[in-house]
C-alpha cells in the first residue's frame, strides 16, 4: 500500500539560484556544479553519455558564456535548454511556481484505489531540468523534466497537453505498474 508521494524540488531550487546568477553575471563556485550533479534526481538520470562531469562541464560553460565543444547529444541538449532558461529567468520562475505549490497528497488515495496490491510504500517525484526525455522512472522514483512544463492559453501549467497534476498522476500509474 502506498503511504506517501512526495515532491522533491532540490534541483529546481538550486537551478533557480544558478540561472539568476548567470543573468546577473556573477560567478558560482565550481563545487556548486558538482553538488547539483550529485543531487538524487541528477544522479538517477546519469548515463555513460551524461555523467556528473557532463553536468559540471555544461553549467560551467554557460556561466563562462562558452560554447560547448566535443559534447554528447545529451550534453548539447542540456546546454541548449539551460541557455534558453538562463536568457529568460522570469520564465523559469513562472515554470517553477506551479511545481512549488503542487499538492499530490490526494494522489496517494487515487493510486491505492487503482492499485490496491502495490508493494510500494513511498514514492518520490523529482522535478529537475534534464536533457533528453520528458520523464524517467527508477524503482520508486519518478523524475520529470522541468523543461517540458509550458502554459496553455489560460496560463495553466501543462505537460504534454495535460494539466501538470494529471500528467504526474499518469506517470505515477506507470511507475506503480512497472513495480
């Protein structure tokens, strides 16, 4: 039985700080990049083509306003998405707002109704600025790509054409089914 679903915004909070410092042309210590790369959500999505060093290298190059040379496809995508946000931090702040107030407590009951025999107890939903895919599932963790959030004509946060909370619920169902 699922007892809790929690939202982890650790990476988003750190990246909001990073993007605003980039805009203000301030410097962030290299250790900050390593710290971001070592956050749980970022560790989960690392692969041979997108490593801790990839994250450090990309964030450092953006801070230093350098092009990214000899990069893998995930690194290039991560660089371009972060550059896009770094050019308009107000958009990042707007995208983060619905995530910060997202309440998923009621989804626990909905998941238990739909999956009464689930062995999962705690699920963590990470929202993080990622590189390629819109989401990733790893055991009891769901990682949603922050860069997939946009706003409809009524200024409601949506992902893949669905309201943010509905999208999260669909991905949680997928997670439970995989376990």
